[in-house]
């Protein structure tokens, strides 16, 4: 990914948020704005395709994790420093599967603004999931530079000293599983899905579950971290090119990023990619697919002839339009729907 590749960026919610008393969290979510790559008062507005049930802060205000992030991002004018999650519920109240959705944005911002192919605040991808009877949790993780990212000044890929995006992803999994009974969720059917940089975060969430990246905060952090399934969609930052190995087309640069440690314990994984993706090439998913197969993990790779990058859940008249149907079929096959 490059820092100049953005969808419309949602740095938080324009929809008013309330204070919710949730086990493990009872924090008001600050109001923040939606922008493109630069702040503007002229950003177009759009209505979300459905309303979320509630917005939940990931960290208590006095949490050392949150305070360290605020300090680390203090010099950033448009940082998202108070991560949260938007919970979208299906109509049926029987215990359902749940999917934590990580939007893309190059670990520079979040692609959930008015022109996002996930819908405003992720509402389109969440409507697709909730219409299928699945709870959708849109995770607004901290940005910028909270995961592997491109520095346009040094022209190098950089990894942060504190993996804030992964911390947020792990905390979100803990909170959702901890509150599963009250939220109508089956705690044994909670997976992750991510797009582009968010796809990389889904990969890290489903490979780093044995190592919590922060000291436990409360009882929510006593639950298991392993997702029950993973669906990385056109995942980025997957090869050693992102460790600045050159030339980019060399075998060494095209090897799996050493940040990703695979094992047979990785949950069932569905990889989605278009062959004509010019931003995150299909080989990113191919190298991960091979690595998972080599260790005996359950993995399926679906490659579409056309679709490009960042197709999200928006129909484009390309082969990738079928991916949502294929994903639902796969979820049924692995017993998660």
C-alpha cells in the first residue's frame, strides 16, 4: 500500500453516539469528523444504509494502552485516538455468528466515509452480513501509522513501535466474546474480516492470537483471542517487500512477511482477491495461501479475473461481484453460519 491510496476516509462517526453500560467498557465516544485525505468543510454527505445498534469504546479513558496511543499520535492533526466499534445486529435475536470488520486505508486512515465501497461507517458491508443473520462489528481502530505503512518522505515501509491497530483488533475480539451472551452472539462463531490494510489486520488477528499485545485491562481480557474464522479481502502488506527488501520482484521480496507467523492452529481462512488488483497484487494472497497449506491449516483462496482493488461490497459489473455469495457459501461449509 502507499499513503496516497485512499478511499473516502471515516475518522469516526457523524452519527451521535451514546454512553453505553457494557461489561468491560462504559465510555462515551467522542465526536470526530469524516474527511478525505485533508480536512474540508465541503466533504459530501451520505446516509448510511442501516443504523448501528450501539457504539462501544474499546478502552477505558484511564487505560495505559489508550494513553500511550494518545501520546504517540499527539503530533498527528487528524489522528483517531479513541478507537471504538459499531455493533450492527440482525433482525433475528437467536445467538448468531459475528464478524469483526476492519476497514482499509493503508494504516493511514479508515475507509468508511461517504464514498467508501463498504458504505458510510461500514453500513453496506454490515447490512450484507446482518441480512444473512450475522452480527457485524465495524472496528474503528486507531490511525495513522498504527500498522505497517508507507512513509512518502523516506520512501520506506515502516512498522510502528506500538502495534496499536492490532491492540485494538485484539481488544475488540475480547469485548465481543466477553459480551456475547448479552449481545445475542454465539461465542464460538466469531470471526474477522478485513479489506486491504484491514485485510492485513485480519491476518494478524488470526495468526497472533497466542500473544496479546497489551497487558490485560479487565475481565474482558480473560477470554480467548483466537477468531473462529478469517476472511481477508485483497489483504495488503503481506510480503517482504514491506520490510524494504529490494528489488521488489525478487524471490526474497516476494516471500511471506515475517510479521505473519503461520501454524496449523490458524482458524479456517477464506482469501478473496482479484487478479487485476494493481494496488495489492494477487500474489499477496497466493503466498499466504501457500504458507497456510504448507502447515496444514484450513484455507481457501478465491481469485477473480476482474475486480481491481477496493471493490468492497459494491457491485462493479466485474467477476468480483460474486465474492459475497461465495463467502456466504464458504461460511456455511465451515459451519459458521
